[in-house]
């Protein structure tokens, strides 16, 4: 399509000719798609995003086109700005799939293991009631609700007793 045909198409589209507008959008989409594919050499930016953003801008800003001016430079100026905006949003981040580097990553640090003797020593500083709460939740791994059911208390009372027991252990062993 030559520039004179594009100018006539643009005039008709602005005047409200729906067929002309549809044809203009088809031309613009194909042209911008080719432009974006040439300019985007790496992943992370989808050329179709550039096409859609340009078409939207064309729709919203078509009144800014100077009647009789060439359409292609106006269209590609919009596309260029949309492409620049996409690169700015992307930034200089390099994105790599985790599967590509999984073997090179260190595993999660292992928690220090605590011996049964150390656990018993920590629990021995607690009164029997608190010891039961702390042991049930922190050592045996029971839930607050389960512990409350076993000890026939409210969940709130179990939480309070657990908190107090853990606080007493922390104070006893120098961590407050």
C-alpha cells in the first residue's frame, strides 16, 4: 500500500468509515508486528504487546495526525515510543528459568539439630502444666486445636500457656 492510499484510508477512517478503519488497523498491525519482531532480539518482550499498545494509541491519538501528512512515519513513531516504553519497563533485568540453574544452587541451610537431652533440659525448667503445652505443640507437633482438645482447655488458653512456656525457656537460656 503506498503512502497516498494510506493518507486516503486514514482520512476515511477519521471521517467514520468503519471499513476503512478496519483496513487501516490491519495494515498497522501487520506493519508494527514486523517492526517489533525486527527490533526485539531477546525474550522478555512480546512483539504482540507492542502491536496492541500501538493500535490502542493509534485509536486514541488518531486526531493528532495532521491531515495530508504521511501516515507511516506517524505510525512508526508511535510504535517506536511503545517499544521504548516496553524496554524501560523491562529494565536491565536478566530473567533465567530456575530449571536452567537448579543444579548449581545450594540447598537450604539445615537447621541445627537439637538432641533429645537438650530438649528435656529445656522442658525441665518449666512447671508441669506449661511443660505439657510446650511439649505437645513444639516437640510432638500437635496443633493448638488438637492440644486444646486433649487437655480440655480453650485454644486461647493453650496459646497463652505455650507463649509463656517458650518465653520462660528463652529467658532461662539467655534469649529474651
